[in-house]
């Protein structure tokens, strides 16, 4: 089948777009506003986009509290969503009045960060302290603004629990990160395999010339 997205006449019970772009890591974003209000929400439009410097982004459907708090404070924390915390992740996705802490709603513990005022999730085995370096609303090909606010943060500090380390590496079988699929579906990383990146075009290990 084929369909164009300007009409979205796919004939299926639900839009398959997000079921194709999967799995998507979940950015469990915690923020603190200038007045001290704390917010926590999961974002599946989230990813790392650079390693030097270390940059991550999350995209909010409209100017929700996570985006507005991050922009006004210049800071946010991306906490690792895991299998063990799946129910808490889901609870923090519920709409709540501005100023209501989703930490309390989900029974999670606020833990202080070192370089940002926003709290991290004590129960999460990893967290990225981030300083906002930019935000924007992207446009579609027709020039109209999308219903999205993209916030980019530079990672300035990283928390890792020793509980997910094995031989000095973050072990995915211990961390069991949660990812978002399409519809109401989620997945847990548990079946892991390694592949060496080829060093030449034919897949061999000889170093490239020149």
C-alpha cells in the first residue's frame, strides 16, 4: 500500500506513522520553573543528536509545561525510563494542572542535581543534567509552523547507578530501558547482540587507506 500524508487516507484503523518510526527512546523530562514548580513528563520524540558536545532534544506537542519550564529556566533533566518504572512513566503522562508535581502523582522521589536546579528521579538508574542551548518551532513544507516545540539541551552532567554497570559498561540487560512503539505499545530492551562496524566497504577489518 501507499498513501500520501497530505490526505492521510491510509484506510487503516489508526495512523501507522509512529508505529513505523520505532522503537523510540523515552526522554523522561524533569524541569523546575522559575517560581519553583516541578514538572515531570515522558516524551517519545526524544533522542541524542551529537556527541561533541553531547546534545539531546525533546519535542513537545505544543507549549506544555516541560517545554515552557525548560525554556524559562534554561535547564532540564532527561531521566532513563526503564522496565521497572514503566507504570510510573505512564502515570506521569497524565495531564495535570500547571504547578502540580508528577513526582508526587507517580510516587517518585526528587533527588538534587549538581549543575541544574531541576530535580532528577532518584529511582531512575541514569539521568542527564542538561542546559538549554536552543529551542524552535519547525515548519512544514508549506511554511506553516508544526504543532511542536523542540528543545535542545547540552548534557553537562551524567548520573549512573552502579546497579546497571557490568565490567565498566552500561549493561542493557541490567538497565532494561523502556522504548515507545506505535499505538499503546511499549518495548523493553533485553535481547542484545554486538556487531563490529566494518572498516572498509566490503565489510572487512582492514583499515581504510589515505
